């Protein structure tokens, strides 16, 4: 199952156990999360979307930073590998 969502400051892509985040104004091209379980990848993907909705009223530059911080907090206790490009 492949899905991609694009907003004004980030995009998120999921393909089975892989989730990739791209932030519009970050120095990294992408943040790649490889999960051991497809269910964990799906939950992470959904968290990315839910967090975006909850911070939609913040100003542009703050959104990226807060979204990235909150996203990484959702990973506590989850088995995954991380790569930054």
C-alpha cells in the first residue's frame, strides 16, 4: 500500500514498512523510518497526519519544528531504523 500526502510544509510517504518525511525548509532532503512491523509504520503515518491537523493554526516555520518534535515522540518504544538524507 503506497500513499503520499503533501501539505504546505511537509510531505509523508508510506510503503509497507517504510515511512519517509520531507520538510520544505529543512536541511535534510528526507527522513526515512524503516519499521519492523507494517502496523507500526501505519500508526506512525497516521500520527504524522493527526499531528499536522492539530497544529494547523501555527505559523509556517514553527509548524515544521513542532511537527518533527511531536512525530519523534510518537516513536517511544517502537522498533525502527532511521536514516537522514
